[in-house]
C-alpha cells in the first residue's frame, strides 16, 4: 500500500535491533499510523467515488463498504512488521493465514445459505481482514 511510505519496513528493522523496546516503539507509532490511516481512507474514498459513482447503487454501496479494508491492511502491515522484527516467524506465518481462513469460512457459509450479494461479500471481505487485524494487534506488544 503506497500510503504506508515504507514505515512498516523501518519498524521491522528497529524492532529487530531493540526487541525489548518493541511495545514502546509500537505505541510511539500510533500518531503516524493514524495519519497514514486517514490518508489511506481519503485516497480510497476518492477512488471509490470516481470508479463507482455511475455504476449503480449496489456497486457504490459495496465500494463504500470496502473503505474499512484500507485501515485493516495498514494494521496488518504493522503487525507483520512487528512479528518479523521480533523474529516470531511461527506466529507470523500463522497470522498470515488468519484472514484467508476467516474469509474462506465466511464464504462457505454464504455459499451454503445462498445470500452472497456483492455488498455482503464485500462486507465479509473487509470484516475478516479487520477482525484478523484486531487479533494481530492484540497479539503484538
């Protein structure tokens, strides 16, 4: 994601150099991450508006529902960076599977119940990444 400006990569480096300070480092990044998240949300919102404004209500609503994905993906990048910097590679590998597993399980339920509209599928996609981001941020220091 272009709005992260390489900061998660730098986090990996600095966490690896001082693992004991990773919690304080993560907390100190909150203002920068909030600015990045706001920028990502604004850029995503403009793109959704430009792409879906003439595509009908269903597509536009699905585009709006996808806005949360920007924040969730940014949170995922920071979680990956911290886990990698701490050299917790098993946790990192398992965490990378979490969004896919959640999404797959949710899509199976949607398939079985036959309620998979574009809006519902988009909300499920954004929701599974958001939930996995929240879990990941709870796991990291």
